[in-house]
């Protein structure tokens, strides 16, 4: 069965919250304290926050629907929605998450290619993202997809300051 990528709108708010929390928990709970995880989830994935992000014209969310289920999602940012000042020529992949049971079936690649397509449609010359230095699985995936480590930035998981690698892919 083929994956279907569907652009999200406000009607998807609750489903977006559900997959955001589930995939974030599954990815990071083993390497982070419950207190820090809870603090981050409450701040980043509360309904008001997600509603604002869905309404921002410089951000776009997509669900990857597979076997009649939301199997993963993507969030991209342009212009001042980017979480670092990277300029008008860049697009950020802020979130790309596939549920555990659907990983390694090519869905991550489909979402990443969607981000590349949007970047090209908007005449961007660079796609970038931040990934936790300890997230070896995601780093290997991004390297496979042609991203290279270009710098670092800080990310707060609750009150813990963590280091994210910035990885970049230049478009022709
Ligand atoms: C990282 C993630 C999005 C990758 O998605 P995925 O659907 O599992 O990856 P795909 O099946 O699309 O893989 C695409 C390619 O990358 C390769 N790849 C995927 N994970 C890899 C890994 N850990 N090491 C090496 N190669 C990897 C695949 O073999 C495939 O190669 P191919 O094109 O030659 O067949 C997914 O594992 C995920 O959601 N992880 C948890 C959340 C997370 O960490 N998100 C990133 C936060 S910054």
C-alpha cells in the first residue's frame, strides 16, 4: 500500500497533538527524565500552541497516512517561522516523526522529499534541521539523505540544555 501525504489544517488539531506526543515520547523517553519530557510536551504540544502553528502561513504540516492510519508527520518552516535566523533562502524541517512500527518502510524519505519539493517550489537554496547529538538513528538517516553537519545550536528539554547538530542540504 502506498503512503499518502496530506496537508494538515485546523481540523487535524487533535490528531496532530496525539501523534506529536506519541512519537516524541517514543523517541526520547528512554534518554530523558520524565520531568523534562513532561515540561517540553506541555509547552510544545498544547492545543493553543499547535493551533497557532497550524495557522502560521510560514509553516506547513503533513501527515503520512499509511494503512488507513496516521503513521507519521512533517513540519516545515520558512521565513521567520524558522527556529533560527537562517534567512529567506532557507527552509527548516522542524519535525519529522514516524511511529515506531512504521519506521524503515520509506515513509521518512517520502516526508523528507516533500520538504525538498516545498523548498524548491519556494525557490529556497538550502534545507536545514536541528537534531539532538544523541539521536544517532536520525543522524544516520539524514546523512543517508545527503545532509551534512554544519553547526550546532542549543535546545531546551525542560530545564536541560542540550546540543543539537545543525544539518544542511544545499539545493541546486
Ligand atoms: C528518522 C526517521 C524519520 C527515518 O524515517 P524512516 O521511515 O524510518 O526511514 P526510511 O525508511 O524512509 O529510510 C530512508 C533511507 O534512510 C535509510 N535509513 C533510515 N534509518 C537509518 C539508520 N538509522 N541508519 C542508516 N540508514 C538509515 C534507509 O535505509 C533508507 O535508505 P534507502 O533510501 O537506501 O532505502 C524515523 O526513524 C523516525 O521517525 N525516528 C524517530 C523520530 C526522530 O528521531 N525524528 C527526527 C527528530 S530530529
